[in-house]
C-alpha cells in the first residue's frame, strides 16, 4: 500500500509502505473509510516541531475492521469503528477515572493517513457504530469524533460548561469551532467565538456562537470584560496552544472560572504569581476522546450534530500533500482524505 510520510518542512510524500499486519494479539487492522489532516500535523509540517527523520503521519481514522488478533474479544471483522488518536485498554485505573489518553497502555497513533491501519488495544480503543455500518454520508461526522470533536468536547468539559453559562472559545480552527458546538450541546447561553475569518465566523455561528470577537491579546480580553459587565466568562476553551492564546484565555475567565486547554502548548510559560492572583481553574491535556466516543456517536447517528461540516476540503488520499498545503495556507479549515 501507499501511505503518508513527512520528510521535512513542507515535504509530504505519499509513498510505498508496508501494509500493516497484526503484531500483538490485542491489535486490529482497519480498512479506513476516511482520514484527515490535523491542525497539530501542521506544527512539524511548518518546521516548528522537529522530526527524527521521515515520519509516517495521521492519527484520525474510522473504518471497517478487516482482521483482529487472537486476544481481541469485542471487536469483530466487518464492524465499522471509530477510535481515538490515543490508544487505551479502557480498563486500567486511569481509564476507569475517565482519562483514557493517560492509559498505562497508551500509544499515540501514527500512520493513519493511509488505506490500512493497525490499532493496538483494539477492544479498549475502538467503538463500533451500533446497528451496523453507517451510511456513507455520515462518515465525515464520525471521523470528526476521532480527534477534533472529541478534543473540542473535552475543552468544554474541562472548562466546566454549564447550562446558562457564558463561554469564550479562543481559536477558530476545527477544534475551536467544535468547541463551540460542544458548548452549545452542554447548554451554554452565550458563546463568544474569537475569529477574524469570515468563513470560520459563519460556521461558528452555525454551531451556536452568539457573539464574535475579532480582537486579540489584551484588546480581546478587554472586549470580553466589556461584554460581560466586567466579570469575565464562566468557561474559556483554549484551542490554539500559543503564549498569546493561553494568556488571552486565562485573562478572559472570571475569578473562579474555568479554562479548558487543548491546544498543544508550544513555548507556553506561566508565571506562578500571575496565576495565583487570577483565581482560575486550569484543566487540559490530550483529550480522553475514548470517554466521549459512545455519546458523540449517538448524537451523530440521531442527527443532533453535524461536526463533519468542519471538513471544507475533500481529496483523494493520494493528494494528501495538497491537503496539507491548503490548511497551511488557511485555504481550508480541515482536509478530509478518502482512500
Ligand atoms: Zn487504561
């Protein structure tokens, strides 16, 4: 088969790779229905995160089970499954506590921008769609669960979004936009999305944003204070990962408020004293997507949410390099790839 490999900044190749096989008895092999390019793939693509030689790419996936190892019990060939970017046994103490992305058996997935994929810990990692394989038009929605929706949902969960609450979302990438959708599902009354791009503002409103703020940094914090009678927001979702976005998020929260941060931090530093006097709850990390998968799949199959709308570019998998370019140049919010 062919798969996606990053050789260096801007250098994505779709080239011959070994077709994955069962290695551990707890593995499954999937034939992917779709995969995609993640915002976090752009960090190494832009040379902002070093790589150790040629690196196979991709960690978002859904598709059909082809084969399972001898120790796999609940996952069966023919099922349509969705899995997280982090594998989990779904049974260790961290998994039972709801933090499957800290599972003692966690591996971060790679190699998903390919037609076939090996998934470790298949029973714990994968969730089959109830009632058999879904219709093909639901595939983008289900693929979104694998990372971006699960991560946006965790941002809202970690930010303790409550019915009637005021929420600020920092970041208008796919995760931020799905953070808006998640906050709406959790009953937020006011959702302020921070965005300067027309198409993203429009999608944010469609997902439930009530207000848009285009300012950044201190000006953005001042705008949020103005809009909330000087109080700040109950919940802030930080979906970028830069120093500016993190400070903006912490600044926008009310004393006692919550910041859920899911943007992978790049060069973010905190001053202890500054944090001490801000009085905010900070909770974030790689999202325990597995905790939310059954609920998110249910919302999709019941037609309650359409997170797949964040995919505004669909390409055949062999044009993956163009998929990266379009996202890098912000011509696309998120690229879906069809093997
Ligand atoms: Zn575990």
